[in-house]
C-alpha cells in the first residue's frame, strides 16, 4: 500500500510554491543563479520525498512550477494595463492561467519520474525534456526556461553546443544532485558546475575576429505604448525617428524598431522619399505595419542607399491571442465569426517563414527577428547562414520591471547559440549590441529617446548547435533516460 507523505497537502503546496517563486530570481534582471539553484534543490527535495506517491509528487511539481512561472512572468500583467479601464480586470486571470498551465509540463515530468527505478535521475531528465517540449507544443512558449538562469555567467557558452534546453538539463542535473541528500551527489554537482564554468571562462578568453567595416545606428524613439497609435502623437514620434536618422556623422546602416513607422506607408505618398532624405545614402531598416488586400502584416522593410524599398520580411511566428486568434480564419470561413478573422484586420497574418536578407556590400547578410520570434531558437534555422542577427521589437508592452530585460537576455542567448552578433533595437529599450559570444558591446539607457552608433562585430564559425540543432541534446536526454531505468544495486551484508 502506498505510504502517505509526512507533510500535509497544504504545507507541501505552500512550500513548493514558495520554492518555485524564489527560483524565478535567477531570471533577468536579477540573475541570482545561485538563489535559483538553491530554491530548485529545495523544490526537488519536496518532490522526491513523495516518491512513494507519484500523485503527490506531481502536485508538488505543479504548484512549484506555478510559483516559478507566476513570478517569472509577472510582466504579463503590463499589456492589460495599457488600456486599464477596459482590460485590467483580465490581468490576474491571464497570469494565473499561464502560470498554472505551463506548470503542467513540470507536473507530468515529476509524475512519470516517480515510476522509474532511479527517480532522481528521471526527474532531472524528464523536467529538462518538459522544458524542451514547451518550446514547441501549441506553437511553443520557451520563455523563462530553467537554463536562462546562466545567461549572465560563463556557463551560458555551453549553449553553443546544446542550446537553451541543454542549459536546462544542466540546471536540473545540478539541482537534483544537491537535493539527493548524498555527499557524493552534491560533490559531483558542484564539480560538474565548476567544470562548465571554467570551460565558459576559457571560451570567453579566446580571440575574436576583427570587427566588420560597417557602422550601425540603433534608434530608440521611446514611444510610450499608450500614446504610440494616438494620431496626435504620430508626428512627434516620426520626427524623433527622422531626427536621429539624419544626425551626423552618417552611418552605413540605420535601424528603427518594430512597428516604428506610425503611418501606413501605402497611404502616405512621399513618406518613403522623406525617409530616404533623412538616411542620406545610408541603408534604412525599419519596422512597420502594412496592408495587402484584406490582410495586415507586422513587417520589416529595407530602404537601400538609392532610396528604394529593396527587401521585405513579414513576421511569421505571431503571438497567440495578442497578434492573432488561433483558428480565427477557420472560424470566419466556416461559421462567419468576423471578430476572429485576421483577413478582416482582426490581427496580423503570418509571413512565409524565416528569411535571410542580403545587403551585399552595404552590410552583408542578416536574419530579421521581430519581437516574439527571438524567443524561439528554432526560428533561426535557415538554409543560408547570415553574418548577423537583427532583433527589432516594441517591448513597451512588457512594462519596465522584468519583461524587457528577460526578452533582451534571450536575444543575447541566440547570439551564443549561433556564434553570430546580435543587434537589438527596441522602442523603449533594451537597445543593445552583443558580439558572437553574447558579450555586451554597447547599449542605450532604458526608457529614453536616444540613438547609438556602433561598429558591427564579425561572426564566428558555425557552432555545433547551429549545425545540429537539438540532436546532441536529444542524445543526452536518451542516455539519461536509460540510466533512470537501471535498478540500484542492493547492498548485501
């Protein structure tokens, strides 16, 4: 008969929730990886203490995961406060649904782990697999992965080999080692972490290729979200962009953030010529909304040195319920529900997919990522390898406390994974440049109107993660899963 746990369900739930919430302090902007690791070890102790009752183990993991996600994703409240009179009441429900919903991945992993001969190993492996899965299931949401606690440390260099979910496996393995209660387990966890830390330090001390000859100007207009689409303010924000673009000295490339252009280009004759005059021979890359027929797109355009639109990219990985309603076109076509259909202007239409834009001698090849797309490492897989990554975004939606900084940290990790410099241009911040090892090269003050001129770094050779994707990680997970099936040897006296 299964033995009931020694701790009441209420105490187990409160302890698990608190441990999970504390673990969230490993995420940006706090970056307290050691506090996160200690809290996760406590949570894993609580889970493993329920090894005889998988249902209670799943409960502890679910509540602990809810604490972690509700704390990590607290910025989700901010978008509902932009028009607070209409949407503020929805904010707590959205946060709780997201937090407890994502925690189901953890609950399933813990429940399954308790049925295997080595539940501690199984917990580390299955929880890392769950973190990988939530980057893909239902279009995915790999925000605040457990592996993200290492982004500010040398350990993050491991992502060039096994990606963000590989960092998550390291996190769960170390935390389980600390939680296992055996001296050898804790020693192995500490030594393993020290080895990866030292490897990261060594990598960061290796020489880098010389910078490119291209000078970039990153423009941060600081358009307040509540006023961004106010017709009376449109000219103010546009003037900020033009003023920064035309400032001397002239760079090679000027970059505006996501949906920076406050007008529909198709409906404003002469605006393209005005932008070209401000660029004065520089290439201008700018975010805008565009209309084609009865469809709307969140797009990025390139105005070349001759003042002509030379390239266009449409965002393809849209935010569910934020930029489109899932199955909205189906609901319109089959049931006539017009409120959901993207082709009637109720949300954006997805673009064709990732695309590398070649500027030739004006700036090499770059891969554009618009806002949410930088969260997904799989969205960077293209047939042609770019020379640099460009992330344009409007993080004014995310508030000023945690959201923009978590988003920027994930952009930084994309640079490490791919061995490519990351250029990040945000409406209100974080606007920054990272080299191909994820080191900050330059940035702008958060929440200020400003622009930054900086030299574009060079790429590194293709990384194992860029070449093989999740393949090496899947092999590690399979190996760990096999170990979890090995029955412990019985000691005979």
